[in-house]
């Protein structure tokens, strides 16, 4: 297909379910869409939500990486009307670093980075390991068969974020319940708004306590180091971004990772062939699964040519991380898990200035979760056909239940 500068990108009607998964794989409709090239125009629900006649859809690895890495020509800051300059930050996005541009983004990122150093992550690892072992004990007591997603993946994903934010143990059940209800797209906007309001009230109280008496945790560290240079609303937004970006993502990666490894059991022994092999397998699972299919839409700030196509100022580009990571241009045989493949610079944790600040923590959590799970249950297997595993209607791809036996 000719993608030269004189080519006009096709305008494609958005399939109804193309963002829904078929188990670990992209929906079959994406195969048809990929035939239109690495970058094409699409019309449907996404264009209607963003108030445009069409939006650009990027599937190709090179195109996705270029767009995500170009903060001079593209912004993630939401615009609510054609005439809105976007110079201000809407109240609901204050502190949510994924919607910021430099220099504000740079300031907040510098605050966050010290909280995710190797030293801090290693200090958290004993608590992470205890949480993993506690949940596996509960799963063993409940089954077999048992729901790995509900009894293990979900509580581990949420529990580590609660440890990071130093949420009191008595509050964690309600705190996590509010998070999950807020991201459940099957619930109405009014109900989700009520949960969001309750979640925000809790964060306000938590921040007030940390202002008065900062502890050694994430929030306490930010308060001690930055004091009046970070507002309460910014702290709230940072917490919200970490929770929404971390809880379901890790929970989804644990559940999907188990499905992927049970489907390719030859990869499981690599978890126990030393830290390097285990880390390579975790990285390969992130590439293969990409539970955050699409990061925030990118809005073109000026006319820019990508893959021979003129993207005009004011156009939106939607980047499919999942399809980019399954692009044969990135790596041969992308639709299989192979931790022995050569080094791959995938975009599973994003790219550019919005690369996930908690990526190293997520990798450490996943490695320990997979290793401890198979140490405890070496005979782990699905209790139902893989086709019967159901998935959530949420912002992040995640199994709803994963019935297993051992």
C-alpha cells in the first residue's frame, strides 16, 4: 500500500467491538483494520465523543512510537471545545500528570521520580511478598476451583497501591471498592460520579492528615520534600492518576498473564531461570498483552506529516498500544509469547515524556506474583475452557473471573 505524501488516508467506519479482546488477543476486527495501513482515519463512537468528523487511528509501531514521543507537536491535555486553547487545567484533571504538558509536566514528574527509585521499590518488596503469599493462602483455602482474578489478581493489584499510598488497613476494603465501581463502565454516570466524589473526599482527608503529620510513605515524602510547592489538589490528582493507572493495570496483567502462560506453558520455567530471564518474560508479557490498549488521545498542536499523511492542527490521534506491540515491524512472530526473542523496545508502558513512572514497580510486582503463584501451585490450570473466561467493561482490559484448579 502506498503511504506517500500524496496518498489520502482511508476513512473507515469504526467496528462496534474492535477494542474488545478475544481472550489474550486483539479482536478479529483489528485484522481488517490493519489492512488500511499503520495510520488511517476512523469515524464512529470515538470521533463523536471527541467532537470531530473523524479521528486518526494509529496501529503501526513506528507511527505510535513517533506520536507518543512527540510532545512538541501533540498534547494530551483535554480540549473541550474547538476554541479552547487548553492553557488552563480543568479542575478534574489537576495533578493528573498524564494530561500535562511541559513545563508543568516536568515539575510534577521530578517530584514523582524519587518515589519510584530502585531503593524505594526494594524497600517495598517484603510487603509485596507478604501480600502475595497471604492472598495465595486465601485462594488455596477457597478452592479448588477458585477465582484467581477475584481472590489473587485484584487484591494484589489494589493492595500494593494501598501500601504505596499508606492507606490504613481498616480503610482499604472500602477504598478499593470505590475505585472499582468508579471504573466500571457498565454503571451509569450518576452512580460512578457518586463513587468518585466519595473517593475524592477520602483522599482530601488523607492529604490533610499527611500535611499535619507526614509519614515515610509516598504522600508523606512529597509533603516533606515539596511542602507548599505542591497543592492539595495536585496531590489528590497524583494519587488518582497512580490508583487509576496502577490498580486495574496490574490486576489485568496478573489475570491475563496467567491465561497467556497457561496457553504457552513452555514459558513458565523461565520464571525460575534467574532474575534476567524472569524479567525478560515479564517484559514480554507486557508487550504481548498490553492491557492499556490506548493511552490518552493525542491532539495535534500544529500541522505535522506522519507516515506521509498530513495531520492538521486540531486533529486527534488515537494510538493502539496493543496493535503496535503486535506489529511484525516491531518483532517477528509478535502473536506468541517468547521471552527468548531479542530485545524489544515495545510501548507497553508508553513512550516519551508520559512513559509510566511506576513501570519498575509494576514489573517487580508482576515477577513476584507469577513466581510465587507457580511455586505454590505448580499444577495450576484453568477450571473452565478459556473461551468461557469473561472480561470487564472498564478503561483497562482485565478478566472478570479466572476459575482455576491445581
